[in-house]
């Protein structure tokens, strides 16, 4: 112990990170692996006082109203999941977009964008729309791998269009405004939805056998369909409009959103006590899981930050001869690779202690970088060999993994192009936050 206490703090931090990998490989759940490694590293490096200081720092960082929207938006998403709002959004989008080439896929992507404005999770967004859309597309003769692949990639809108759970976590960990992050995701989210829809249309025009055209829909049916999604439209206006105009903080918008959707669900969607209990259980489990992960990563961050490892990493990259844009591109590549093996939220949490000081030191806008970070991780979780969403969609819709990878490949290509556009034109992400400040 004496030898370890006197050793290099950098070595202690490396041992701590190695411990995370070892614990994960022997089957220990990730939050426990991270938390246990952090505690061991803190004790080896600073002894009992280090553990006390670690607990104090975690308390100071986490006992803050900035974290309130996390649990509230999770609860809001769980309420919606207990209603038929998701299917109604798809039906309305289908009425308006079905006559386009690959119309049901375009409608599904539109529905995912609508659900994203209420749910904030890529997996939940893709599944909520997919459970309604995929059976219809298969029935009409759509290529199943093509259809599910489009939905898989469209799920990324759930983390990009606000309210977004990864944005809330990033904002708090990187000391940024949640409201600004929410605004920063709107235009990129719309752009990504359009690019994915355009990809489906182009592929269908080139290969008509990939998708058929359903029967025509009258204008009366289209107009009537809007009445079924008025609740989501109002919810978006309440949350995003309130934050943008400065009427509400993110905390207040989350609370107003929960009360509003709860009233709507009771009055119009037969939401009863049983549904409320289910929503509360799901919200408690999901919020607890995220909270425990955040606390574990805060402990790991304490070890890494106190050792000076993050600063050495930043200094090394700055002195490597790469330009500031070259460093950003290298970060993007590393994040894409990490996403193939680890879920999006974990990547955001684990990489922030290293990346935020580096990106800030290079003079980049941290709100813009938050958008890049979320896009990168979402691309990662839909790509092999271990993309989490890839395997979830494979299991739910009973499709061979090879077929799903093949079907999603063109859409992943569009997402990478989209990432390049956001890197080349940061104003797409920073314009609305700047207007909000003004």
C-alpha cells in the first residue's frame, strides 16, 4: 500500500481504467465496474481522505436542480409509451407522405422525428414507431431489411431532437446550458430527418422493387389525421417555445410537459391508474439506472481529473502537430469506433473528462461539440460488431443481422455525411442558441 500511495498518480489512473475493462470482461455490470475501479483507484492514490473527498465532490455536483429535467423527461416519455400517441403520429405521417416513393419509410422517419420531440431516447423512438410501421410495410411488400434499417437509423433523431436525455447529461457534466443544447439539436435533427428520407426516396427510385406505393389518400383524410397529433404539437410548443422565449427554464418546461401530457393522456387516451403505475415503475428504473451510471462516472472522473491524466492527454494531442480541426476529426473517428462496442450514454459519460477540457482549450464551441458527440455515439450504436440498437432491432423484428446491416448501410452513409456537414458548418447547430441568447 505504501508503495502504491507513493507511486505516480498517472499510473493509479491507468490502473483504474484497466480495472474497468477487467471487471467488464468478467461479467460485472458496467456501473459497478466503473464505480468499484474508481473507489479502488482513489484509495490507492489518496487513501481514506481521497474517498471522503470523492464523496463530497459527487454530492456537490449531483445535488443540483440542473439534474431535475432528467427524471422528469424520462417520466414524460414513459407516460407517452403507455398511450397510443406513437401509432397516431405514424398514421398521420403516413396520410401525408405515403404517396412519395418509399412513402411508408418516409412517414416512419417523420413519425420518429415527432416521437423524438417527446421521448428523448433513440432505442425507444425506433421501437415505438417500428412496432406500428414494420408490419404494415411488410404487408405491402416492402423489403424488410431496407425498412427496418431505415427505422434503426431514424431512431437517432430521438437523441438529437429535444428533449434529449444525452443532451441533459452532457450539459450538466460539461457545465453548459440545457436550454442551449436543446435549441442546438433542432436544426440538425430536421436536417438529418430530411437526409434519411431523401436517401430512402433515391434508393426506391433506383430500385423500385424495394418499396411499393400504397393507395392514395384524400385531402380530407389528411386534414382529419392532424387532429390525432395535436397533443404532441402542443407539447413541442410548450417545451421548446417556452425555453426559447425564456418563459421557462428546462426544469420548468419538464414539469409543465409532464403535467400537460398526463392530463391529455387521462382525458383522451384512457390513461388510468394501472398505466400511471407502469409509467412510474419504468421511469424509476430507467432514471435509477442512469443516475447510478452518472454517479459511478463522476467517481471515475475524480480519479482521472485529480491525477492530471486528462490534461496530459490534451497537451499530447495539442503538441502532436495536428491542426485543431485534425484533432476534432481524430476525436470523431475514435468516438465512432467506441460506439461499436459501448452504448451512447456510457460513451458520453466516460469521454467527457478527457474531451471537454481539450475541446474548450482548442477554442471550439462546447454546445456545437455536444451535438457532434451525440451524433457520433448514435452512429456507433447502430453499427457492427456490437452496436446496441442494432441487436435490439434485430431481436424485436426477427431479421438476420447481416440483412439488417445491409439494409441500414445507405442510411449510415447519410448519417456520416450529415456529421461531416455539421463539422463543416457549425452554424447549423449554433444559430438557434445564439438567437435564444439574443
